[in-house]
């Protein structure tokens, strides 16, 4: 029997779910989004700003793809959900009925009520609208301040730097992103950021944002009392699930929409996936909310099977992620904490250029590897994942490290140097 499946959100989660439902069924599919008419690669927004790509280049599918595959796109803002009446309330006062609802509403930028945060020239960076605003806010400016030092902050710093805009970064931690990175890697990335003439201020926090007589930002004041002149302030202190429209719905929420292992909410026929989903029961080695591209895709594929064939539990496997700090690439596989646990040992190698490193975390009794951090090099995901699944020892990994090398053909390889360092007992904790 054909059903009407409504999906709120056209990011990677919503669109992957729609595409897989269409592959598996003849259900009617409607995707609602107020951000853009068509799906785009969010991680590529920075390259549009930097002039490396056009917006149409970051849309994976041509506009005619959706009609051809009978996926209805609705460019509207959702303001409420009535799960009892099975309707979605839209900003134009219309209602859309559903048989099953998938909430894939993504994230919104976090704010902390700083004085002056609503001045002109102050913004976050997450959506397409944020990109358009940033283009407008950074025209003909000389100096910017970024508040926060995570992955969005470093992306914004690179974007501004590409337009020869001076950047000061305020980071409250002792080292850059040291809530995630171990001290050695955090120091290395901090040094690298400074090489790009970014004024990285560690252990420094924002007190207030100051405006001029026209309501536009003119400076910031730090908690140390320093005033820093600027014409733009980027607030990059993280994101949070976009769930405000569910407040009166009866759908259970905490920080995100609460779901079980089948991605189902407390309400029958209502599901949540992606950045906005929060698991009631934690999976081993995973967080309750994981706001990364590949988990959104995997959750969407899992849910499509549940909706069209038979219930399937979500199993993301080993954690992994990747990012880029200017021109240093970063990969992480398994569990690598910023401080090793008592039952863990660490092998850490760093190249003398201070731009490449490898960290292998393993159990001190069995020597079984539990995680990798890679900077300035590339390792094959499938090999690292296999080592983790097979509970390979650190000796086995080092002996077969060449299998995982994924750098270009003429790129210098470092696996022999790494193996020599390991066998020379250059092991740190």
C-alpha cells in the first residue's frame, strides 16, 4: 500500500533517506526545506566563498533529478508538527498530511547571549543564508574576530584569509581544540594556524561586542579587558539540533529528538535522523548526538530500510571523521581521547616539519589497537576499520602500515620512518 512519507530537511540525511525510499518503494515522498530549493553539499560552502566553486557546482544532482525520481520538493518553513492529526504546519498557514514523518531538520548555530551579538556584521556560519550574509558582511573590510576554535572556526578563518582579511581567533582553551585533540596535535595545529598570520589568542574569551552609531560592529572586548578593533565577528562556538518547532508537538526531545535504535521517536510513525537525532541508549564508543556527514547518511539508509522493508537497527560501526586545518588534513578512526586512559598506551610519531603526525592508541595489556589520529597524511579508511574490527595489535599495524597508505602516487611516503621510530621504542604516553 502506498504511503505518504514527509521528510523535514533536505540535507544529507533527508535527501539520502528520500533517495533510498524511492529505490525501495513506490511511496509518495515530500521533502520540505526553507533553506534552499535543492540539496547541496554543506561542507563545500566555504569553497564557494573562496571562489573555488560556484553554488551550482556543489549541488550533487541536477534540478530535474527530483521530478524524474518522483520526489516532491517543497520550499517552505515548518513551524509545527501535530503527530496526532498527522499534519505538518507550514509558515504560509497551510498544512501537509503524512502517513510517516521523518525529522531531518539538522542543526542551528549556538549562541551564548553575548552583549552586542545582534549587531550588523556579527554572525555564525552553518546555512546557505549564512554564506550569503557573510559575503555581504565582509565586503571591503580589513579585520575580523572569530570566537571559538572548532572546525567551523578554522573554516571561517581560512575563508577570511583567502580574501586578505586579518583574523584574530579567540579560543578559551590552552591549546587549539584541545578538548578533542591531544596536546601534541593541538600544539602542532596551533603553530600551523599562526603560520598563516592568524592571530590565535589561546585562553582568551569574548566579553562583549561593541557597535558604532549605525548599529554595526566596531570592536570586541575580551574578558582580559582588551579591545580589538574589527568590522566582522564570526561566532563559531558550535551547533545544536534544530528542534524548536517541535516544542508543542508531544514528540519527546532533550538536546535533540530522542530516538531508539530504530530511529523511532516516542510517537508512532515519527522518526528522526541526522544532526537533530539523539539516541536514548548510547552505542559503545559513540555519542548521543553525532553531527557529522557520514552518520547522517548511514542513519538515513537504515531508516529507509525500516520504512520500506523490515525494521533495521542502526549500527554505525567504528567512529571516524576527517577535516582540514588550512592545508593539513586530519583523519581519526576509533577512539582517540585528548588524554589517554590508564589502561591505554600511545605510540606517537611526528615528522620534523611539524606538519605530519601519527598517533596509535592501544591497550597496554593486549596491545590491541583502539584508535588512530593522522595529520598531514592519508590512510585508507577500509584498512583502519579492518584493523579495529579484527582487534589487530600495534605490532601488526606497524608491520602492515604500507597497506593503509593512501597518498598520491608521487607523494613522499613515511611508513618506513614511522616503523623505525616505533622499533626504536619512541613510545610516549
